[in-house]
C-alpha cells in the first residue's frame, strides 16, 4: 500500500456510512471528501459551487440531455466527470484522503493505496436513524431511504461496470447494525492498519 492511503466508503442510506467515513478520516488524520469536492472544483473553475451541487451524485435526465459529437450535454454527467477527474488528480499526486461515494471504489481502483469499504445496515436500524436524523415519521423515513438508495444505485451503475453494493466490488463490506457505529469504526481502523502493515512490513 506504501505511504498513500485512500479510504473509499460506499454506503446505504441510514447505515451511518458518512459518520463512519468522518471518524476514519479523523483517526488517520486525512481530509474527508464528499459534496465538498464541488466547492474545491468550483473555486478552481470560478463557478458557483451551489449550482453544481444540484447535480451531485444524480443520474442524468434523459429528457433534457443528448449526445453532441460523442459528448453528453447532461449537467449530471459533467458534474460526475469533474469529480472523477478531481479524485484522479488527487490520487495521481500521491495524496491520501477519505472519499464518500462518487464511485471511488471503481474510479480509483488502479491505486494500490486504495481500501474500499461498503457500509450497510439492518432496515429497522436504518429507519430509526433516518427518523431521528431528519425528524420524520416511520413511513416518511422508509420512503426517503428507499428513494436515496435507488438514486445512489442508479447513479453508480450508470458510471460503473460493477454493481452498487455488490461485495465483490469492495475490499470489505460491513453491517454497521451489528457492532454499532463506534465499534464498527474500531473494527475498520484495525482492518485498514493491518492492510497497511502487510505492505510496509511494519506492525499495524
């Protein structure tokens, strides 16, 4: 794995994957990238970051997009490509970081410093988390969770050959409902340090 460490975290909605990614970033002293990628991209291109976020991790609307000389006119596609290129640039420069979603387990697969994780959870636990996080009734939480996962799956499977959530596409898949968030972070930290030790030959 060498000195570079890239932790990619895919997640089901309500699984606590984003919280886990943030905790791992803190424990390894790494920057965390999610929608804030677009703030940096926007600054570099001198455009409005909020306008880009409208299209973040969204599948293109076929009614309002088409191909022109082999290039998509879809803003969703443009925003996705900008993020993929930004991540490739960071990784190509040898930077270490934690990235949430954005097909990173596929787009950064060639880098030996990548550790890809997918976080899932029991439906009951996820619904409870969504209810508390967004102050929703149970039925509304279920609907929000279902729609969010559907959008993530659609976006991911459009941009990647491997399927979203398929354990074969990740180094490690874990159900956060089994141990709880904090102990899941502990477990993943140990796993990542063992991965590092295997390459460096130093104790984890």
